[in-house]
């Protein structure tokens, strides 16, 4: 069905639509936010309203929804009606996948496309998993942080499967861009939920090593620090007691630069019961700072860290100050 | 080894250089010129907005299913600017939105379209912003309640429309609308908290769906919804505060997710989390005290260790067991939004208020009217609405109680920049909210 030609002929002049009376939009005499519709848009929607109101599930209605979606992929009513037609006609859903892919090429950030895609994949079942994984991969190759594409990918994995190469896919994206937080989030998703990997407890050890290496390469990368903490989400005791966590803080601190996350992690560790050895205090005191920035020498290490953070991270000065005020309840 | 910058780094540096370019130019200007640049060009914004209300060019065809949103973005922006619209135009708004109202309840994206939760939220907030008995009584509350019930999924969450997608946005818009119209009840609330809770990620922020990435828009929606249903103590609030505090960037504005670019609209979605946090401080500090207690009690910390992934929420589990909060009091849903805004803020803002105001005014404002995402982008009504909403949040955040006026020092630029205050849970101008409540609280 091809259609570039067909679409340039107004619907009112197409013989197959001769029996349909278009229904204009009921905007009233004084509409607000009125859109100066193009003739094509207005006519397409007038005919759409006609078949929508008469609930005509036909192949011409299906073709009409294609045209309406091409003009505005955000019209959820049109998409909904399209699904009803596809069901009634028992249409070939593989063809439908091609249709969605073409729309997504133009605009991949729209809720309707992805909802429709999910509906399709659900109908097609586990056989669709591979194609869906590849489809999201294509979208993510253009924008590796496309929120909808990631949600869809996760849904596919949870519902249809296809976990086999997912951790490797995360590896690959993180090799391309270690700052890609969406890829870190996906990594967390895989590590905690993949039925093939044994869950967080089985994966923690190797993941901690992976993450610490990432941290050492780019200590200013917030994503890897948050991921590290996330690996102990349900087991903070291990987080506090794992020497790799505290020593990566110490290691970054000793480089004396880009250490906001090392300091804030160390602070959190102390707040959760970590007992720092004197070298931590020495490392913090060795940071190149004004004496006045670090508060009185009688301060505890946690207080000193808050003061240092206030000085080196002034954008969050209020936050660090508040954290300092909370310390007495936490660190005694 | 030569280190090649990644896509994230390159894009970030490009934005930084543009933004710092603007700030450096600004610094070198004489004081008088600086004052001019810091001014909110109210007349220009009003002109841009009212023109949009009256007529939109063909390029808006792609927003044809979002017309109540266009109404809300424009009307709320005007209300924040303290601009009133004339009586006829008010009638036209009410008449038009009535045509978007479905006979079976809820509002669609335009006349004849299916009802949708997001456009229902936009329509209801628009009508409250217009105000007056005629406007408020145009909402069919009984039918709207029935629509909300139809959108409720067995899991507790909501669908955006019939057979539509489920996410935290749907939960917020449903709860917000029901709360402001005083039709929120236990049936609507049941289990929605579980769903939102399952969307709080290891980063601390809230995602659109379980498993997805923490995101500014969903974090505001999730947090506000949890407050409105009296279940906010179930979230891991210290983690949420930490995450959102880190979303403010060197540009002064907020990013939506970790390692993403600044965008003016997050001035509200992220910035708007802070007035909520300020009023939750007691809950947050309570959670912190429990961490402190547990720490000294490692052997008996059976409650949180090794909870399976799905039950997660080590904090919430703990709080629920300890019964720190009474179970939600059904009868009191109707007062939550009102009482919350009356609550005093126990602390100043936990972000850099002036840095955000500076980003909004110098980087997002367009001198011809309207606001944008970031330098190099064009203006639109969405960004205008959420930049102004974020600016209003900044100006009022140091007030200890609602209903007083900020002092000049809180307002970056001339005092004439002072906007109207917005309700931090519903994002409608506070005074319009009070008028609506007078009617709805008696129904």
C-alpha cells in the first residue's frame, strides 16, 4: 500500500470514501488554543471522526488511522482505535511492527508509539523478544538515553525474555560512554532481575570490582558511585563492612582532586556505622583547603567531611550543612 | 593512553561553555545593563501567552491531542505573572474545556477525544486557575470519579486512558485531580502507594515504572502523590533528598537524570521537590534517627538485612513495622493538600536558590517572551510554564509559612520580578486553589 501518491489526493476526492460524511471538530464558536490546521490535517481528522463515531473497523479505517498518525503520532485516540481495528480484522501484526518502526524513526519520544509497540509484542509473544530487543537497540544507537526505549526493553526482558546478552550489552554501552547513567541503571536491572545470573547476591562480588575500576578511572562520575551503593541496597551492613568500598574512597581522597563523591560516600559509610582508621582522617586533613573551611579541630571526622564538602561543593552548601546538623543523631 | 571524551562529556561541555559564556558576558556589563537583563519581561511573556490562547500556527497540529495542556501551560503562566484574563476569554476557556469533557467523565486532548488522565489534570487545573463558580461547576465530579475508578488497575496504579499505559504520572494526575476536587477516597488510594514505592530506584529518585531510571518528572509526581495519600513516610526520604540535591548542576539549573543535560523545565520538577522536602523534615529526620539506632544495634537488625529485591525498601519496611505513622486516615484525605501548604517549613532550601533563579532568567528567558529548555533551543509553552513555576518556587522557598510575602533579597532582579505563589503539590496558584477549595470542601 503505498501511498505517497494516494495521500496527496484529498480524501473527499477518493472514490472509496464517497459514502462517508466527514464530521467536523466541535470546537464551539469561540475556541481557545485553536490550531490553524492544515487542510490535509483537518480533512483527515474529519474523516477519522466519522469512522470512529460509527465504529467502522475496516481496512480503509485502518489506512486512515495510518494517515492520521503520520500527521500527529501523539493522538492516543487514533492509536486506540487502530488497535481495535487490528483486532477485528485479525491483521498481520508483523506488518504493524514495520509501521511503528517508520513512525518511531521520525519521533521516538512519544508515549503512544511505545505503548502500541508493547501491545503488539504482547500479542506476538516470546517469539517477538529478539526483534524487540533489536528494535530498542536501534533506537538506543541514536540516543543511548531514550527513556521510552529503555522502559520498553525492560518490559520485553521481563515479559518475553531475551536476557542472554543483556549484561554484555550494558558492558558495550558503558565502554562507549561510561557516563551513560541509563546503561548503569540497566546494569542494575540485569544484575538484580536476570533469571540467568543468580541475582544480586551472586553478582555482587564481580560487580563491585567492575564498578571500582570505573570509579578509579573517572572519580567524578556520579553514576558509578551511585551504582556501587545500589549493589548493597538490601544489605547495608555488607556495604559498611566491605573493605573495597571504604578503600576506594581513601584511594580517591589521596589523589586530592575530584573527590566530592569519595567524601560523600565516606560520610554515608560513617553514618551507617563505619569506623574509620586514622588514615582516613589524615587523608581528609591533607586535602588542599583553607583551615577556616574545615571547622574547629575538635570536630569529628564526619563533621569535618561535611565542612569540607560545604567548601568544595558550594552549590550543595545548604545540603551539606543540613547533613552536618543531622550528625548528632547518627554519629555518636 | 589518549582519552577520548564520551558523548556525555562532549555534550555537557558544550552546554557549560554556552552557559558560562552568558554568565561571563553578564558579569562584564555595567550595573544598569545587568538590571535590565535580570528583569522578567512580563509584558512580552503576557503577549506571547495570550497570543497562544487566541491562535496557534499549523506547526501545533502535533499537539492536537494536548489542547487542555496548552490551556494549562498558558493560563498557569499568566496566573503566576499576576495577569488576569478578561471575562469573555474566561468563558471561552470554560466552554472549550467543557467540549473536551467526556460524557462519561474525564477530559480528552480535544473535543471528541477519549478521556485521558494527563489532559484531565491539565483541564481541572486550568479551570481552577480561571476560577469562579461557573468555571468550577463545569466539572462533572461524579463522572470524573467514575472515570478515575475505571482507570484504576488491579495492581493499585492507574492507566492513562482506557487500555492505556500505567506509570507514576498516571498515579499523580489521578491523585492530584481527586484530591483537589475532594473526591479522593480509600478505593482510589488503595495500593497506589505500593506501586510508587516500587518505582523508587537505587539512586534515590523515582522512575516512571519499576526498574526504570530515576527521573525528575516522575520523582515530583511520585513524591507529591505519596504526600497526598498520606504515605510519604514509606519512601526512603534521605536517599531521595540526596539524589535531588545532586541534580542541580554548575549551570545553576537542574538536570532530569544523573549525567544528563540541564533543562529549564526541571526548575519545577526537581526544584519543586524542595518545598515538599522542607515540610517533611520531621519524617526525614525520624528516618535518619532510625538509621542511627539500628547502627548501634547490629545484631538485631534482622528487619532490613537481605530482604528480597521485590520487597525492597529497607527503610519503609522498618517504618511500617515500627508503626511510626498511623495508618492513613481515610476521612482526612480532603485536608491533606490544604494542611500541607499551611505547614511551616522547618528549614531553608536544600539547594542553591539564586543559582537556579539566575539560570531561569539569564539562560531560559527569551527577551521576546517565553522561556526555553536551554540556550540554543526555542521557546515553548511547556517550558514557559515550568520555568515560571520553578522561579515562583525559588522566590517563596525561604518563607516559613505560606501567606506571607518574600522580602526583596529573595527575589533575583527587581522586586517586580516577584511572581504569585504556587501550591507545591498541585501546581496551581495558591490563591486560586483557596477559592476552589472553598467550593469543593463543602461538596
